[in-house]
C-alpha cells in the first residue's frame, strides 16, 4: 500500500477491461452489503445513552459503514494480490478512508457548533465538496482540475484573479471562519457563565467577540492566498450605496440591536408590549428580539421598531404587576362586607403579594348590581395570568357562596300600556 495513489485511477480503468474484474466487483458488493447489514443489525440509532457514551455511539454510527467495508476490503487485497490484479479494490481504499475522515470530522463539527448554525444547515453539501476534493486528490485528477480553473481569469480593477485563486480563498475563508466561530462560541459560553455580568452585557460582549473574530479571520486569510486588501476598496462604494438603499433597514436593525443591548432598556426575561403583542423577551439578537406570549405564540420584532416606537416594558423597574378582577353583587348586599371577603380570598393565594396588599374597590353602580373590583399584585407574571385570574374568581365565588351573597344576573322591567286611558301593567 506504499504505492502512491496518483495512477490508481488509470490502473483501475485497465482492470475494468480484464474479465477477472468481476471478482473485484463482487468483493466490493460483498463489502458494501456486509457494512449495510452491520448497520441494520447493530441499530445504533435506537441505542439510548447519555453524556460521553451518547457522543461515542453517535460517532460510531457515522463511521460504521466505511469502517466495516474497509476491513474486509483490506483483507481481500492482501489475500488476492498474488493471483489477480486488485487495482480497482485499491482505488476504493483511499475513498473509504476519506469518507471515514470526512464523516467523523463533520460529526465533531456538529457538537462544536450550536444547533441551527450554518454548519449544521449545509453539513451534507460541505461534506460532499470536501470528500469530492479528497477523491480528486487521491485519484490524481486534482492537478488537471486546478490547471483548468487557473486558465479561467478575470480582472477587478488592476488586480488579476483566476478562478482557482478565488476557490482557494473561499476554502481558507471557510476554514478560518469555522475556527473563529468555534472560538467565539467558546467565549460566549464562558461569558454566559459569568454571573457577575448583567445578562444584556454578556450578550453584547458575545456578539462583539464574534463580529471581531470573523473580521480578523477574513483579513488574515485574504493576504495568505494572494489577494491584495486594497482591492476591497473597489467594493466600498457598492457597499455604501447598498447600505444607503437596499440594506438601510438591515443596518438600522443591527445598530438598534447593539443600542438595546448596551442601554439595557429591554432585557431577556422582561415582559413587554410591542406592536400590540404582549409576552416575555426570550432572546435578543443583533437583528431582532424574540417575544413569547403565554399561549405559546412567538413574535420576531425587528430592533428598529423597538427603538423608534413606544414599547411598554411591564418589568423595567420591577416585576410587580397589578391584576384586576371585576364582579357584581346585588343592591341588597353590603358592599363593604363583600369587599372584605374578596380581599381575604385573594390574600390566601400563594402568588398574591402581601405588600402592596390586595385591595377591593367599589367601581360603579351598574344596571344589574354594584360592580366591585379586586386589585392584586404579583411578581411572577411569567407563570401565567389567566390561571391566576381563574383561581381568584373561584376563591371569590366560594367566599360569596358561604356568606350567602348572590351575583346578580341582568334584569329588565317592561311596561305595557293598554289604550289611551293610561292603564298599564308591569312585567319584571
């Protein structure tokens, strides 16, 4: 196996014209079937594990096919090379090895980067490109491909570029960006564990660290591939025009996001009303804020709207919120006694604060009865408002039932006049 792989493709092509190549094809099929059967028999996707064992089982599931196929393939080459040509089998050895390395490498990346990142989104496409490059390298076709790409040239200003140079630059930019994103993720995780810093400042420093690391990564890699940084000045005018027109809103949202994070007017966990949407702030990014209502709905609100419009922050200075309960009693009921019962029922609830205390008021004299309002204060609105309102209504209902106080229903008095004599009857 010390023979270089540059001419393996040519030798494998010669073997394909040999009748004995059927043995090699049969061995390849047998190795593939064996690897597939091993995956079906072990069923690693159904194995339940935690911690490091989960990581190990997941990694084994990723590399199981190339490993199981590679072992009998190597054994077959060692046994059959004395009697038949095995160049076709040798060609598949580096292909399987590169497949194993690519799968394991991207499995590590899945655990390094957060869920929903661009690496996870385009994992399969990136893996195919990387594996394709390795295949071209081990098959000896890579120099011909690079020569073809180098012949495709174009100019930007006075600088001459080739397509191969651009592809090289993109490759190293991607590599350095992955390293920068991994490093920024580690810094962000460290910042999020710093309890001495406010949550908004942690988010600000994490976002700034990521932006600076990405910028430094791009500025470092471009000179390495032979791209003069002064060429980027050509794009400065285009970027400026884009920001002035099409990208104005996007730039405004990013700037507004840093303003919100720095002045801490809106923080994670705050209860706000923005654009007629009430809920708890779950996440603050450099472009938008995620607000989750108590019924499960989520609103993605651009940062610019939070800067340019009025936002009601119900927990800006403190988290205490007043909740009002309305109920009616009949005109024959002593309202002061009913109000005392309402206050006593509210104070028994564990979520109702003792200071400020629950207070009942006589709101107005309605058509069917006296309308009373019970005001209570809570400091955990994220636990739900409707459930608390229901429990307080039930508590007041039971208190009124024990005291013999009835809640009136709407009543109307109808007078029926008979003739011109003014004789009338009344129906209540």
